């Protein structure tokens, strides 16, 4: 029997829910299903698009809500309904596409339907590896013709961190947008094509509307579900999870988390390779550590 005041858990995926091979352990899946069976919402929050997060949610029973694209969207997995979204203006997206075209970087765009749209398969992002990937001839033409889908996130990949950071600064100077610092994207070996085997893991920046954050999405979903922020738990590992932990009542950092997350955490659990999420949930909800 769960004896805890918290009603909802917000959990990051990469580096948190899954191990370095991008799999959930049986221990983690089991504890999430137990929480849900006991009336606790378990919401996956990630930079990934809805269609990818939904697969993880279905597997571990974390239903029905997911927060995608680092807070740019909230979906209901049962109905595929978009509960909340924050889009980037079409003209701004077109201007950024034109700018980065000259920089010869890899770009894709996340849209409200859950699709990820790009001009080529690279760094493991192919329809074979991810169902959300849609290859188009021209991103510009796709965006120009987009009428029903909201443009939620632009992701840019580049092997040089210095070059990518410079691109991010130029975009930031021109547009009032939320642009993440450049971080390393590790391509799973199983996703690499033969021609990609020697490619270095690229650096990434993500571009979203100024008001997008996991914290803002948490505010929206808790309001939607009539849950107080004092009844929330958040667990993560990266700098982009900081605002999510900061707004939650009970904050959990992974052993592999950045120091700034550990500094504000109420609990530091084991690493993502040691079923850290499961161990934290056991301790918080079944051993009564609050």
C-alpha cells in the first residue's frame, strides 16, 4: 500500500528511465506499473517527439499522458489528442532553415502530430530505426505547405561543438527563442548504418518557443489534472531537467546527473544503468522516505 502525499511523477527518459543501451530494466517497468495501478500518475518527459515517448509509455504502463519536445507538447496516449503545445512561428522556422542551409549542418523539425521531419537519414535517424522519422525532399517546402501541423522544435546537429555554439548564438541574437546549450548526442551503435560507423557522435542544439520548458508543461498538465504542485515528484539527470526538478515538490537526481541537479535534489538515487528510477520510487513510495 502506498502511503505518500505525492500524486504524480515526472520522469526524464535518456540517462534516467533507460540505461546507456536505451532499454528499461524489468525492475523499472515493474515499479512504474505498480505505481500506476495504485493511482499514481507517471508521466514521461523528454526532448523526444510524442510518437517515440508513447512507445516507452506503453511498454512500462506510464499512461496516458506524456510531455514531449522538452515541454513543447503534451499528448494523451489513449486518444493521441494534443492537450497543450507551444509552436514557433512559420516564418521564423523558414528563416532559420535558410540560415543553417549555408552552414551545412543536419537539421530536423518536430511537429505537433508527433512526426520528426528531415531531408536525410543521418546519425541513426531513419524510418527504419524510428517510426516518427519522415524524410522529405525539402524542409523549406514542407514548412511552407504545412497548414494543420504546429512547428514545435528545430534540432541542429554538428560534429564541432564550437561551430554549433556559434550557430546557436547567431540565431539567439536574431530571434527571441529558447535555445539549449550545445550538448553531446550519443548515437546507439545499433542505429548506425555501415557508412556511419566512423562518424563521431555529434553535438546538438534544440530551438523552441521562448516559453517552452518542462516546468511550464508540468504547470499545464497539473492544472489540467487538478493536481497541486505540492503533490509532484520529478526525476532527471541533465541540465535541461533543472527547471523540472526546481518546480517539483520532491526532487530526485540520478547518480549520473549533473552536479547542479544533485545540489537541489531531495534524493540522489543510483545511476540509469543501475535501475535508479526503480530504486528511487521504491524508497519514496514504499519505504516512506519523504
